[in-house]
C-alpha cells in the first residue's frame, strides 16, 4: 500500500503544494528576467531601455531571493515538522491564513515593482533587493514586504504550536531532527527580521507616506543588513536540512551524526545575525572596530559549514559503501548519480564549497575592498542562493512533488539533464562574474561599457567574460524551462502507486548520543540575543548619535526617470547648483 | 562500462569548470592558449574520459558498471 506524504497528511499536502507552486511561479518570472539582464549587460541583446534594467533587476532579486526561496522553504519545513512529529498541523485555517498573507504581500510587492515598466500602474519600486534609502518605493512595496514577513512569522508560530502539542504528548522525547532544524531556523529568523521590521514600520514606511520628512540612510542600511545576512541562512538552512535528512537516505545509508547536526543548527542560531555589518565594510560612519567584530563573528560561521561538509560527505560515503562501493575514492562510483534528486543536491553542495571560498574573501575586511560592489559579489551569491539553495530546491522538488501530489515524476532522465545543465550554466556565469570582479567590473549597472576606458582582465578578454556570462545565463534559462516542464507534466499526470514512502534518513549516531542541553531552545535564543546586543548596540547608538534617528534631511529619490535630453539637462543643472 | 552513464555525465559536467579555469591557471605561468585551443583540449579530455568509461573493465565486455546507479 502506498505511503506517500499525501496519504499521511492530505490536508497539509495541499498547503505545501500551494507553497511550492507559488515558489515555482516566482522562479519562472524571476529567472526569465535574469536572462534579460545578462544579455543586456553583456550587450548581446538589448530590448529594454537602460532605466528599465533597474526595474527588472529589482524584480529578479526580490522574486528569487525572497519569494521563490521562502515559499519553497515554508513547504519544506511544514513537511519536516509534520513528518518527523508524525502529526498534522494544529489548525489548518491558521496555516492557510499565513500562506494567504504571504501571497497578498508578494502581490503588493510585485505590482509595485511592475509599475516601473507599466504606465497603467501608478506605482514604482525601482529600489533593488536592498531598498537602500534614499531610493524610495511606493508605500505598497513596504506594506507588501511587511505582510510577507509577518506571514513567515505566523508560519513559524504554526510549527511551534505543532511541536508544543506534540511535546505535551511526548514530554520525555528528544525533538526529532527535522523539527529541531525548523525551530532553530525560525528562532533566528524572528531575531533577524525584527531589525528590518523596525526599519520599515518606524522609519521607511512613514517616510514614504510623508509622515516623516527624512530618514537616516546609514541607520536603515544597517538595519537592513542586520536582517540581510541572516536571511542568507534562512534560505540555506532548509537546503542544509535536505542535505542532512535526504542525501544520506538517497545514498543508501544513514546520517553520520544527529548530535553534530544539532550543534550545527545551534551555531547558526547563535551566529547568523551578529554578522551583518560585514556587508558594510565600505560604509563610512561605522567605526573599524565594529566591522572587525562582525568579521570575527563571520569567520566563526565557517565552523558549522565545515562540520556540515564533513557530516554530509561522511554520510554519503557510508551510503556508498552500503551499496558496494570500495576504495579511498572508488566509493564515489557507487553513488546513485542517475537520480536527479541526489545528483542535484550533491552538485549544489559542491558549488556551495566554492561559494564558501569566495565568501571568505567577501568576509575579510581588507580583501573585501578589492571586490566590494563588483560583479564578484554577484558571482558569489549566484553560487549560494542561486545554486546551493536553488539547485537543492529544484532537485528536492523531484522528490517532493510526487510526495504531495501522489503522481509519479514525469521524466527522471530529463530531471538529471536539468540539474547538470544548471551546474554547467552556473559554472560559466558565476566563474566569469567572479573573475570580472577582480578587475573592477561594477555590479548594479545596466551598461558597464565606457568610452575611452577598457577593463583589463588578467587572462583572456572582456569579450570572453561577457560571452561566458551570456552563455551561462542562457543555459540556466534552458535548465529552468526543463524544470518547469517536468513539474507541469508531473502535475498533469495521473495518480500512481509507485511513489516511494515518505521517510527521511535514519542515523548512525542518534539523538540519544546528543547532550540534552542542545534541545534547550530558550538557552540558545537567550545567548543569540545577547550576542546580537553585543554586536549591534554600540554601532547603532553611534549611527543615531552621528546622523539622528531620522537623518539630516534626506529626501526620497524615485528612479522612475525618463532618459531624455530634458532629464539630462535637469540633472546637470542640479549637479552644478 | 566502468562507471554508470549517470556518473559519466556528472564527471563531464564537473570537468567543465576545470577546463574553463585551466586556461587562466596557465596564464599565471606565462602560457597563453586561445579559446579554440582550450576547447580542443577540453574535447580531448572528455573523449579520453568517455573512452575510459566505456572500455570494458579487465577486457570483459559484459561487465556491469560499478554500483547500482
């Protein structure tokens, strides 16, 4: 008899399916816009005006970095909590409520961004993913973001309620690993989103509504990065969870160590938030000492990532040896490389290792100056969120969509081709972006081709770099189309009895080997809060002291520009004045 | 085959970053190769790997690939 997730939790499966499809829609739109940008920047194909590039860039960033990732991860965590606790969510109306809130938030943000290119929509939000003041969007953009984030808070509350209900029935049991992972991630999400919520509700939204005249850009930037680095781990933790609980099983073995996995998630709870200032090494107005503290905290974050690399690879090796693999490296041949779920996740992990190395360079105070605001950074986060997270999620979808629909995957071989094409496409694109950053090619620029100036690569030419980016972006779009085709065709298929059971990896060293203190969520939250207070109190006080809570008369600036001669003349006049 | 078809595809995919960056690495030693030369080199390496992969281990043409994938 079939024992898929949809058979165990049919009502929850519907919510997860809705969240996944919301995520795929954002991926389809945001990903396609990425191709437009890449072709425009590299001057291969220009079908939009330069000012529209920034609208497209904003949509690409928000739809992929926020909407795609977070809709998918709320589905994953809902699966993890219900499966590992073996009980449904407490109140499905509440669950649909937070999902609806996230959808409404996304629509508000999406429509306000779309207003940048559609004249019929009297809105504008060309503020990029970071919405730095004094760039000012329509208030609907901020309201949408707030609704979306509050939706995720309620999702977290839903998982906590379900866990508390389970705990009252099982007072002496350890928290099952997937639930532990979802809860610790939710805790640091609460901690870090507090900063951006305060920034939007108390400063930016009143400013965009005209209630206050000005903001302090350094303060709102700092509050953004208070959230902005931790959000990276909010995307990554579900990917980590899948690497811990799915990859060992797919490899044919067991998770090497449950205690080590718990330590990793506790470390992320502690260290995700007090690191954000490493995004502001070049911001004037923050003393070097605070930046040094942020760098130190960031370097500590390498520890849980290295522990994860060890644990996951050890688990895969164990699985491979169970399948008959032998030798120092010969066991690699015994892994299930034909399975797109396994191969996609394994390649995403491999790319993440490369992202870790470029991340160390970003995190180093001195060497960061070389790559700050260059295309290197874009190359870096296309390896982290664009591959470690996105490729893991797409690979996972090949397992999850059959689980929540009861329908067999339409084409497994196409799935394998898809994950490989993504890997190859990202190799070309992110590699070229990293290299171009080293010789100063800027990011966030529509047309980085300048008169009387030529970039000088250490090897090759700028033309080759551009060709690699265009080729990579094209391959990524092809891969995205193959993924969506597989998802649509799977969903159109009939119900199947061939769906694997809804299970996750067993452990070689289980929770009984983990110190009980690891499950003390109150303790870790308290320590995380103290670390945040240490890292942020003095810098924030110093920023407010220097520039005031509402800044020194900063007017909003909307990027809805018309690139005609009159605008140029007006700009020149303003500069001269 | 010495390895499964899936594993062979993965090996070729993982090889691509090395082929792309091999040219950059050589330039550090003052050896400049063109894009075309780099492509030809890559094709030769891929061909060698494919031949190695499909060559029957120990001359046994009926041998099963290692592992169950």
